[in-house]
C-alpha cells in the first residue's frame, strides 16, 4: 500500500488491516513519500516492512516491483507515480485506488492531461469517495472502471471510537467539569479561544497544537496562563486546583481525547489549507466547531448540513456559540447526536473494497 503521507495512511489503514485479518498468509509492505508519514509509522506493526517509495524512474520501478513481486497494490487517494503504475500495468499486477476523489481542476481533465489519464488506465478499479467524482470521470469521457465506495476514514474513526480506550490521567484532570477539546490548533485558532478560556475557569480546556516543536509549545503555554503540559501531568507533577488548560505535547493521542469532550473545536479553519480531521471528533457524537475555511472538505460540509457542526468567523461568534452549547443541555445533546449519526451513516467503504478483492479472487489466485 502506497500513501503520500500520514493522512493517506489513516485513510488506507482500515483496508490494510482488513486484508491482514482476512489474508494473514500475505506479507504487507507499506510505502510513503512524506518523511512525516514514514517517521511516525515506520514501526507500524500492521505491515511487515515500511519503506520510502524510491523516486519515480523507470529503473527504480522495475527494480522495486521485481523485488517485491506484489500480488495486489493499494494506492491511497492520490499522488500518482507514472513509472510505477505503468510497470504494474505491464506486469498485469492489479492496482486498486482507495478513497479517490476527483475535481475538475485536476490535470486529468485538462488539455495537457494525457499522461495523467494514462495513469488512471493502470488501475484495475478506482474506488471513489462520492458520486461527484464518478460523474466528473464520466463527463470527461475517461473510460475506467470506477465505483463509489465512500471514504474509508469513516470506518477508521468508528473503529477507534468503538475500542473505548482510556487516556491516562485525563479523567483526573477534568474531574466533574465541562470540557472543550481543541485539536490540531494553529496560532489563529488559539487566539480565538484565549478570551473565552480566561472568562470560564469552570470549564476544562484540552488543547492539542498541530505543531509540537519546543518553540511552539512554549508559545502556546504563554498564551494560556496557568496551563500545564500533558507530559507534566503524566510525570505526576502537582498542579493547582484552578488549572483549567491542558496542552497535549505529543502525537497520536488526539483521536482518543475527543471522547472526553462536551464540545470540540477543530483547528486549521483560519489558514489557507483549511481544517483538520473533523471525523475524529464527530464520531463520539460531539458538536464540532471550526473556522471559515472548510468548503473543500466534503465531510465538514456534510456535518454542517446535518446540523452537527458550525463554522465561526471570529472570537465573538465562537463565544456566543459556546455559551449556547454549554448553557443549553438539550441543544448540546441534539447537536452531538446529529454529528454522530452523520458519521455512522457513512460507514462501509472498507467492506466494499474487501468484497471486490474477494469476488475477483485478487488474493486467492
């Protein structure tokens, strides 16, 4: 399975783990392009080997594919490598696209996109996230085998939530207080929260910055007076009773933290790239809040349309919304339920892909 980075790995992970469970006799190789993905998952025990995919040259493609001799290749979402895909096609090795998504702005649909369209023809099937992607392919006259399966990230977050794993020390920190968990925050997000945090010492705030380098963590700690790091809490450091901000200074914990929230906030919505993963929070049936830049994320739009998420423009809107959520238990509960129902209504992409693998005997011949 090839992934561009960590996000794509999480998207393909449910399929990879389903294959591991159903076909344990096969060895699994996981490849990355991004150092961030490789470094975080280089010891992932769901694969027998984790590697960087060598640069996309004809010679590298021939050598690696000859060395691995794969029975099946999963390609997650995007990042198309011409020589690898061409070599796999030449050797008649089946390649499946997992959770693909297509937009008119992509090079496949431009006058100069011939080589890109040729790469699509190297796939045995394209499993796309939504009907819009399928219609774009059809309207462009691109003759490929494609099917709407949905987004495997829904299956992934549901799996995490249903494990009900506790995070050490968190319950001791929050006690009987109401809780807001803010995940993957940037400076703009933290700025929006500062005033509300100061005004509401009765609420516990758990903040997980997107960047956890030492400099940024120190800056975040300065922003929130009296805050403590999770590492300090875990080390048994004594904290004052009125400390109401916990800063998460590690990676890999966030998806489990949202279960402790009454309200969740997702960072990134004040930057040009947009918001981070909303599904990790919504799966726990929690209201979700984020900034104004979210339109390119189908799941965020779906959550807003379902009534389980809200986009805010500034700190005043945020504070008004938080007062409403924390002040009205019925509104808080109904909003959270809408959020959870939306996520569970979208499950099943992984099983569609595994069914295709079985029906076409891709791992049994």
